[in-house]
């Protein structure tokens, strides 16, 4: 299966630069450009997240907040649009 075929079925996100001292990560993912409570996917210690199957030609947004003993640092909102195939 080539990369193109893989992207049609699932997308995996990986936190590339984990915040210093992060104990866990609040994951927000959905179609709302301002991710909030309805896009909250949970808190996890892992640095990967599988959003499952995605709808064609749809704009998705995600944000990862870093959580440590001092509190939560809100991440930047990222986005992408799925293709037609």
C-alpha cells in the first residue's frame, strides 16, 4: 500500500516537539476551526493520535495542549483538507 492509499483510510498525528516537562496531552480534533469542548478527544500520555476514517473534501482542525504539574499550555490550531480520493 503506497502513501496515497494510506491517506485515504486513516491519518496518524505525531507530536514532533513535545513541550518541556509535558506529562500528558489534551487532544482536540474535528471540523470546528476553533476547537473547543465538542472537539476534545481526551487526555493522553501518548504522542500519537488516530482520528479514524475521514470524510472526503473536508477541512479538519486539531490542537494539542501540553499538560504538566504547572498547568496546561494551549497549543496552536493546525488544519488540513482531505482530498477527493
